[in-house]
């Protein structure tokens, strides 16, 4: 029997689920409500749009609402915000943002894929023109347009996480003077401090003013409300562009109001089928929890890699199949200029806070054979359980080809392999790619 599917949120998780359901059921009615003007866009590509490496925002759109209706018979209604879920009557209240009208839409099965929103400090003038957060494609287009129109010269980035680091690279590339402030003692807090120090060094060498252990306290404007500067607890920094990269929180308001259970981290609590606590309602992507395989608890980790997999699993189960999501390791990569950065599993600080006895090896090597032209540095930090040497985490920084080496370690952790297993894994070698002992294996050997 045909079913009526409603999906809230039209990006990675939402459209991934919609596409999976359509592949399984040609005749089911599928409607997606998306409050922004775009569907299926790559937020991850926005720093490269702003840097000018991607020349137009349209290139970041994988599929438009027209493509969804014409090629997939999926109704994707943009500029439509779902403002309420009524789980008893199985319907949602939708606001048409263009017409400013609301209407109820019924569903047999509902997916919440509302993503996450950037954290904004509660300080005056935070909404001044020139102060931006990056989240939806629309938010990236606004920064891009502002840069084209106003040609800012001095940028302050608040937050040294991956968005802050990627935006620092992008704005430097555009010729701006860039200051990054972070209240922590180091950037990229998903890494341990000893690994982050190389990133801080690289950022400073490239000309970034890196202000650590400093917090944003105020936005300053002139008498015409034009952005002039930011104030921290230590100084005053002139700025005509401010990017806030202060982390994100899951968009759960409508879920919570509907009585759906959240987990400790604030995300919608889901099981391994992506089912929520209320029947016929699933959740996927940044708004939903992910079971952490090593921490053995639900976590909030906002990444496109996870959102796409969540979408596929939720879609499959909504379509009536029986699929399970195995969980995550918190694997992530980024870069600052030529320095590639990667992490997976537990960092040392996390292993310590879990009370886990572990062994750690940190090695310095080269990304290619040392004699091969262009060879550069790579640093690998590898963690294993002390009792059985099972690999539990890694961080890698280095030149070209370094970051994706993390995937070898992800595979090892997923297969519950030990440092000995990793040492003997039949990895590839030729001088333009690696040493005969891959740096990952050099680190593993130190643990054995
Ligand atoms: P979203 O992409 O946030 O989509 C949710 C959608 O729901 C939004 O379009 C929103 O408008 C809509 N919505 C919300 N509430 C409602 C409502 N009530 N009614 C209707 N619509 C609603 N991840 C990586 O893995 N690698 C990267 O390199 C990477 N780089 C990134 C760079 C930047 C600058 C940013 C901002 C993110 C990056 N990410 C990266 C994260 C990645 O983009 C997200 O994890 C991913 O987009 C999450 O997909 P989602 O579908 O869960 O949520």
C-alpha cells in the first residue's frame, strides 16, 4: 500500500533518505520541507567558494528542487518551514515563508533532518552587518556576496575549530589580514595539544594573528552601525568582517516540543535504526545522536560523512527494510594551506577521562620516500589499549597525502585490530606515495 512520507530538512540527511525511499518504492508520496532556498547543497564547500577556488555557489548544489521533482518524483518545497509536529494526529504544521501562510500536512512516516545551527554569543550587536556564521548554503552566499560588494580587508574569526581554520585559509587566500581568536590554549580541540601546536605554528607562519586564551566580549560599530572592531577580554581588534565559528547545536526545538526524547548532548536520541522515541518518526543527520563505538554512548557529532549515512539508514528503514547504523569514531579531516589534519577515535585526553589504560606513540616521518621530490613531513600519533594493544585512536598532521592515511586506522579500529595487526597490514608502497614502512605502520611498530 502506498505511504505518505514527510521529511523536514532538504540537505544531506533529508534528501539522502528521500532518494533511498524513492529507489525502493516508486509510488510512495514523498514531500520534503526545506526552509532555506536550496536543497542538496555542500556546506563543506563554502570555504572554497569564499576563497574563490569554486567560482559560483550553484556549483555547490548537487540537486535542485526541479531535479528532484523531474527526475525522482520527490516534491521538495523550499522556503517552507515546519513549525510543529503533532505525533498523535501524524501531521506537521508548515509555514510557507513566501506567502506567510501555515497549513497542516499529514504523514504516515516522518523524518526529522533539521541539521544544526551555529552557536552565537549573546552579546549586543552580534547581528551587525558583516558578522556571519556559516551553516546553510544561503549563509555562505551571504558571506560571498558581502566580500564581493564590500571588499573587506581585516577579518576576525572567532573559534579555531575546523570551520575557523578553513575560513582562515580562505580569507588569507583572498588577501585579507586575518586574526583568529579562541578561548582555548590551542586550535582544533578535537586533537591533543601536542598535535595542535604544529597547526598553530603553521597558521602563525602564514601570517595569521592567532590570539589564544582570549574570548570575544563585544562587537563595536560606528555611529552608522557599521562594523568597526571586536573586543576580547584582552584587546581591541579592528575588523570589517567577522566569522563566528563557535561550534554548533542540534536543531531540536520542534522535536522536543513534540515530546521526542533527546540525549544528554541535546541531539534527538535515535536507536541504530534511526528511530526516535515516538513511533513512525525517524531522525537523521546533525540533529540526531550517533552511537560512539569506543565511548559506547550516544554523542552529537555534526559531520557530513555521518549525515549521509544516517540518511541512507533512516530511508532504508522508513522504506520497510531492516538496516542498522553501526556507529561512529569521530573521524574528521581538514587542512590549513599545505598542512593536512586528521583524527579518529579517542584522543589522549578522552582516553584519560574514560580511565582507559593506553599506550601512545608519536612519530615523525615523511609522506613520500625521503629522496622523492616534494617529500614533506608527516607526524602520526597512535593510541592503543595497554592490555591488548587494540588500536583506539589516531591523529595525523603533515604534507600532501597525510590526512587520508587516517582511513587505514579507521579500518583497523573498526575491525578491532591491534598494533601488531596494523604493523603487518599489506599496505601499498612506491616512492611517490609512501615509505616502504608507511608512517602509520612506523607508529604501530612503536606500540608493539
Ligand atoms: P543540514 O545540512 O544542516 O541540513 C538541514 C536542513 O534543514 C537545512 O537546510 C535547514 O535549512 C533545514 N531545516 C532546519 N529546520 C527546519 C524546519 N523546521 N523546517 C524546514 N527545514 C528546516 N562535514 C564533513 O564531514 N566534512 C567537511 O569538510 C565539512 N565541512 C563543513 C564546512 C562548513 C562551513 C560547514 C557549515 C559544515 C561542514 N561540514 C562538514 C558539516 C556538514 O555540512 C553537515 O554535517 C551536514 O550538512 C549535515 O547535514 P544535515 O542534512 O544533517 O543538516
